[in-house]
C-alpha cells in the first residue's frame, strides 16, 4: 500500500535523505528506528505530503502527490513530532477545530471527537484548557486530532518523547488497538524498546539511509554478532587500550567503554579478561548484552541510539 522509491532530500548543502526505499503492506505497523538527525521526520514529512522530495517516488494506496494529492490527504493522518494544539482552547474545542479543518461533516464530528477522547482517556477532562494539560496529555490529544477523519494510514513521529510512563503506556495501548483494527501505521522512534514491543517490521535508519530492515527476529538472525561484551576501564591508558584492540577485529568505543562483539561468548569473555589483566588494564565494569536493536545499531554504526 505504501511504496517509497529512492527518496532523496537536501536542505541547502545538508543531505537529509540519501535514497530511502521502503515497502509497507496494508495493516502493517512499520517502525523507523534511528538516532537524532537520522532523517525520520524528513521521511514522514515527505510521505505525508508536507514537504516535497528532491527526487524519488512515493505511492500511497495507488496515488502519488502529483496524480492524487487530495485522495492521499483523505487516506492519511499525521501525528507530528511537534505538538500542534491551541493552548487557550479546551480538548474538545481543539478536536472540533481540527475536525472542521479536515472537512469532517459537523453532524458526525462531535460523536467522533467524543469517541476519540474516550479512546485516549481524556473524556472526563475534555472541557479543560489544553494549557493546563501535562505534556503526555497534550500528546494524547495530538493523536486524537490525527484520527478525526478516519484515516487508513497513520504517521506517528516520536509520539512518546519526553512524557510520563502512564501516558506512554496509554499511547502504546492506543497504537496496538489501531493496529489490531487494521490501520497501517508508520511509527518513528529512537527507543528500541518501543520498536521491539510495537512493530511488525523495523527499518533502522541512520544518516539518511535505511541500513537494516526486517522483523525483530530477522534483524537478530541476520546480525553478525551474538552478544556484546561491554567493558569500562577505570583509567584509560590509551597505549594499553590500543594494545588490547590489536587482538580484536570487531569492536566500537563510546567514551571509556569498549563494546566487543562476540560470536562465542564463553571463550571471548575469558580471552578478553585475560588480555586486560596482561595489559594491566583495570576493569571497573563489565556487561554482557544479548543481541537487541541497540547492539545491532551499535555494531552497524559505531554509535549509540541515544547519545
Ligand atoms: N528544515 C530544515 N532545514 C535544514 N536542515 C534540516 C531541516 N530539517 C531537517 N534538517 C536536517 O536534516 C537531517 C535529518 O533531520 P530529521 O529532522 O529528519 O531527523 P530525525 O531523525 O527526525 O531526528 P530527531 O530524532 O532529532 O527528530 C538533520 O541533519 C537535520 O539537521
Ligand atoms: Mg524527528
């Protein structure tokens, strides 16, 4: 239902997207997982027709921006990263306003808005001004306003950043319910836990490119690493650390911590500890991490998802 071919976008001399290719099936919950500046919002903005691409093609439900812009607009809902609400208006007033902007007929708008307020758990507070709401409550209203015109496809751009655990859980439940009802959802995040919990398929995005894609199981299976041994040293004698590196081909470093990728944990762990001792390197912490999206990302890019 959504086909994205070789999408490119630059802002001045900064390249935001270097050629994004994605294919998303009807009813699929697709996660775009990547760190700050990876290109998630740019991708979502182009897919939702807010920003034009420099080149490439996007087809949603058989339409593209040139041939069927109005049809696409009816098909999609967007939950932007930045909250778009009027603080001086109440929750219900905001929804009525956004609903009329979407062209939802007045007769059904009130019913739909009230139903959505129930869905997001704010029906009882619907007459309070949005300025009195917590960040999490505002985000929930933001989600409700994207659903007023009953879209088939929902773009959600980091809908849980900076909010309380209660709102986060409620948003997860709403996303899961919409998914169960058959909505196609594109969900961006830099939290691997969210991608792991929610998404049918995940595209790992970095530097304007999708560098790995698949179900969680496929990503784990295709990963060259089995486990990661993360060692933090007490004092960072660079020469000693460099000596240690000469034995290992697959590792990354973030600050004082070195992440060694292992395919045979028992023998690698013993070897590493022995080599640290022989080099006179004092270990302050050692952790063994099972392969997850974070370690896969680290292995692919040398960076952590959250810097
Ligand atoms: N309007 C703009 N003008 C100039 N540069 C931009 C603009 N929008 C995005 N960029 C740049 O494009 C790159 C991708 O940005 P984008 O907002 O898509 O990343 P992101 O993955 O959404 O990051 P975050 O997790 O911080 O939201 C970044 O280098 C960013 O600085
Ligand atoms: Mg963003």
